[in-house]
C-alpha cells in the first residue's frame, strides 16, 4: 500500500489514497516559510489513530499530523480541531509543541493537516531509555504534575469558550460513545452493553470544567533525553475538549501497567511502566488528589468509563483493519483485545 507519492497524478492512479503527496506539500511549506527544496518524510511514533510524519528539507525538520485513510467515524480524527487547542494554549503553562501551520485544503495531500515544531526527546511505550533508568518514580510524578498543569489552565482566557460545553460532559460522553459503538461494532458484545447501562446508572456529579486531553497516558508524552526525568511535551490531543478533568485521571490509571497485570491490547501501550520503580495506580491517584485538590472518591467510575470508551474506539480501528484501509498490524490484536478490555472494565465496575 503506497503511503507517499510525488504528484496528484500519481495519487489518482492508486486504488487507495496515499498519506502524503510531496510536490503540493512542498509548495505549501514554501508559502509558510518552512524551509526549501525536496521533502523527505518518515512515519514517527507508535500512534494508531491520526498519522504523524517527520518531514525534513533544507532549513529544518518538523512534524506533520493528518487523519488516517477513510472511511472514518463521524466527528473523529479532526486534526484541525486538535491544532486549534494547541494554538490556544501556546502561551499557557502547558507542555505542548507549537503549531506552525494548518491546512484545510484537502487538495494538498488529500486530507486536512497541520505542521508543528519538532521536540527532541523520547516517547516511552515498551521500555525506558537507558539514560532515565532509576528515574521511574520521577517519570510518574512528572506525568501527574503535567496533567495537573493542563487542568489548571484558564481555558476561557485562552479563547476556548466555544471549544466544548462546560456542563453535561459525562452525559455527552455516554451518548457519543454509545452512538459510536453502533457505528463501529463488528460483532455482538453483551458485556459492553452491560457497561453502557452501568455507567448511565452510576454517573457522578462533575466538578468545575477544565481542558480534558482525552487520551492521556505515558505513550502520548515525550521526555527530555537526559536526567533528571522531565516531561517535555504532551502529544495526541485529538480527543481533547472542555469537560470533567477526572476523566483524564481515570484513563491514565486504567491503562497503567503494573508488574503483575495480565497483558492486553491497551496495557501494551504503556508496557514500560511494568519496570521496577514506577509508581502504582494508587500512588498516581494520591499524587493527583494532593496536587489538584480534587477528590478521587469516584475514580472507579472514571476508570470504567475510560476502558468502555477505549473498547468502543478500538472497535472502530478493528473495523478499518477488516476493511483493509489500514496496514497497522496492531489492529489484528483487537479481535480478542476489544472483548478483553470490555471484560476488564466490567470487573472494575462490579468489583
């Protein structure tokens, strides 16, 4: 499956659209003052949703984000909305890369995209860089402290008044992902239907609304390359909105791997945290409660919500794999991975 071509004419000859078209992209970058000459591009990161490329030409290197190939679920993979939030918080105390250019003209590469600064560092999924061995506890602390910073941003002052509705977030999440399940489902999963009902029956009252990342985990952050451990950037803001901050905490701890946890498709995204020295889920929750001043008494509900949403979202990725519109072999694991995540959510809900 061809991912990169030079011209729109070459793109038109393909059965499936490419992910980058070099010549129109070069012209766009020229107009933005981002280097000159031919573009070299290589995929970066281990993301399994929006597509990320490192693009290099004379004058520098940058990172480009675009949606995956269609068909896509409604309202998903909106990279320009992601860029809007990143641009809004550039002056705030949030660890994010700066957005340098956005493009809503699909004629350029076949989809909307944005270009952001390249930040040096390491993204941790399966392991910890040797330079940070022995600093695992601080990595966990940095992860929590950076999230507290996100939740402390005055989003109204940043111009995000219309970015999301500050009330009714949890009810909207249940409605949205319930509808997304009907769109994404490829099979019957009674346990997921039980989870949907349980979440609706036990919904807690939300506190004051904040920016919510929506996919906050170790693998969506970058740490500076030398000790002491320092979280340099938070990535993958595709699901960000204004809502209940505890949804981020629930997702972080629900996907946090401890040494004795059984493997599944979701825990594999943060396998590095099985190493000795990393904080436990309970320690992460306690640090967030201390640093933010928010009660974590309903954390079990938020963990269940996180896993339910993940099962729904990943079923959409599995559907794309079945349709042949993605080459990502990770999605093959979702045949059994989605049901396993749903069962783990039910164990938390009913525990």
